[in-house]
């Protein structure tokens, strides 16, 4: 028996893994109620009020090597958890070993030697007493509902937005850019408090206010949002991983909620699947990728899922290579030397958010509370980068970069962080004469 690879979730991580595996000649089963009709999510929050393309379908089709199962996975049982008599039957001498079984909503089951969890996240849905129709914009159905509503409106809309993370700011700024009014209700006194460092979030706050977005700060009670004021209401207060019980258990950790924005008030935190630097869960034969995975070790371990497109895609590619390469990794070398250790996942994570005309990027490890930073601007002062270091020492390593409205310099940051050579030093970055872009091309 060869590998029986089952991927749960046909979003970016799952689709990428399936495509890469099939391109290498490996058959794979992809489970998703919407398999074949899934799409990229980032355009959804950016194009609700304009005529641009608001979703990008993945062009992946059922084929000889890719089997779509249009169903929902409801649980997983591991082979090692089955009664001993059954387990015996699962071992196939000299071949791949069955690791477990996926149970589907239909009652059908699928055995696997390898399973990739790629179930993404689902939006939190707070109640807004004055706005029973309030909805997040997390999937195509929601985006289409809003676009239809916008298309039918004869007057400019008055849009209310609850939450001031990336998605909330994208919706509000897109509304204003299209000639509507937008009011953002936020918990603290500034937007993007959990996403971006002080210089970047403050610059964006000023730009969004100047563009006409209204902010109601220190908002705590949704019952205070005046009913009847807004013609459309969008909620954006984070999301949580979609989990499937394995041997009856869901992931828990005492340390961190999975949601980078934290649970919405009154909601119990949920947790992603903890994975190591090879994206392996604690369960043999089960990996996790994309938004439902929390990387706990390696260069890019953080305390919540990365939850961004480039990481989901990179995870999918990595797992395809890793799973197909595992036989090489286990085979002793002809010269008798030990097999090589598999490389950990190490692509530089990055994220973009387009908020009306403003374009903000992060690359590598950046923190909203960072103190150990150096800021560099273009001569006009309108575009700038914030360089994050591992500590206060002069020799501390560069670990991440934020970039506002300067796409070529974001590309330079990604090149530098991903390069296999020494990073520029803090002294170099503090020197106005230092050419970071030229350095990135060395
Ligand atoms: C509105 C919006 C805007 C965004 N904008 C940006 C951006 O500007 N930049 C950026 O970097 N990132 C952005 N993101 C984040 C990015 O889209 C995600 O990080 C990425 O889609 C994660 O991919 P994924 O494959 O892990 O999950 P998803 O793409 O969410 O796919 C998960 C899939 O799993 C399926 N699934 C769930 N449960 C089950 C089950 N039990 N059985 C079978 N299938 C199941 C779902 O149907 C879904 O198709 C945005 C996200 C949203 C929602």
C-alpha cells in the first residue's frame, strides 16, 4: 500500500498541498463541502463597495490524482486508538502504515496514512442589538449579500463597523473611498492595536481619519450602538480555528488563545492545533497547515496562528515536499551515514492589508508592543519602514520589518529576512546613507 493522503479543507493551504502533491504524481483526497468551488478570501473585505473582482476562485479540479469529497469531516480516530485486534489488521508489513480514519458528515469513512488538517478559521459573530442583520465578511456568501445590498442602495450608505483589526479597517476605508460614510466602534483608543507597532498604526489612524472614517473609541457595550443610524453593519471581531476532534479531543493549551485579536467579549477562547517546526501535530500521521495551525517551535514560532495567505500557501507547499520526502529522510545513506534530518518549515511569513489607498505590510517577526525598532522614511516622509530587532543590544538581530505604502521596500525586506547571509546591523539601519534596497540585492 502506498501513501493514502487525506487533506481536510480546500482553502489555500489544502488546495496548495493537493496541487503540489498531484504535480509530483501522488494521489490525494481533498475533503471540503465546497471542494472545487473554493476561493481566495483577501479580496472579500477590500472590494465590497467597488466593481473590482471580489473573489478569486482556485482553479483546482477533480482529476485522476485529486479526488474531491464534498462533505464535512466531523471527527478523526487514530489507528493506535482502535482496539488491538483491529490495529493488527491496519499494519501492512513493508509498506505505509494506516494512521487513522476520517469520519464524514454522511457517515462514510476514509482511512489515511497521512492527514493534513487545513480547516482554516470561522468568524466570531457578536450580537448587535440594534442591528440583527449585522454580519462579518468572512466568506463569499456574506460578501455577496453585502455587495447586493450596496448595489440596490440609491443613496450613499452609512456603514457601521465593529472591530478595528485588519478586516474592519479594510471594510471601513473601502466604504469611505467609494463615497459612503463609515463609523468604526473599537474597544481601545486606537485601531490596529494588536496588529501593528505604534508608528505604523498611528500613521494609519491619522490617514483614515483624514479620509473621513469616524472612530468611536473605548466602545464596550454593543447595546450602546444607536439603532437606526447605520444602513449596513459589518462585524469584524476576530475569528477562531475550525477544529475536528481527534480521538474525541479538541486542542487546548493553557497559554494562548488562537485568535490574534483575542476572543470577543463574553466568548470562550478557542485554540488552534499546536504543531512543531515540521507542522506535525502531537498525533502520528496528522499535520496541520494554514489558519488552523499554531507553530510552537522553530524560527517563526509565535503565540497564535499566523493567519495570513503567504503562510497558508507556504505550509501547503512545505507539507507536500515534507510528506513525499519522508522516505528519503528515513533511509540510511549508502555510505552508512545517518539519514538527513528533514528541514523545518522556515519561509519568511509576511502579510499585507490594503486599507483604502493605504498599503501596509509586515514581514518576519514584528510586534505591536515593540520598543527595539529603527524607523526609516523616504525623503517625503510619507512612506516608511519600521525595523524590529530581537533585543535592545546593538548587535541584536533584525527579525522583522513593517512597511507602510512602500511596496518595493517590502520586497527588499522579504529578500533580506529570507537570505542566507548576515542581516544588516542596527548601526547600518540607523545610518541614513545606508541603502537597504541595494543591500537586499547583494
Ligand atoms: C475577508 C478576509 C480577508 C483577508 N485578507 C487577507 C490579506 O489581505 N492578507 C493576508 O495575508 N491574509 C488575508 N486573509 C487571511 C487569509 O485569507 C487566510 O490566512 C487563508 O485563507 C488561510 O487559508 P487556509 O487554507 O488555512 O483556510 P481557508 O482559506 O479558510 O480554508 C479552509 C477550508 O476548510 C474548509 N473546512 C472547514 N471545516 C471543514 C470540515 N470540518 N470538513 C471539511 N472542510 C472544512 C472550509 O470550507 C474552507 O474551504 C483574509 C481573510 C479573510 C476572511
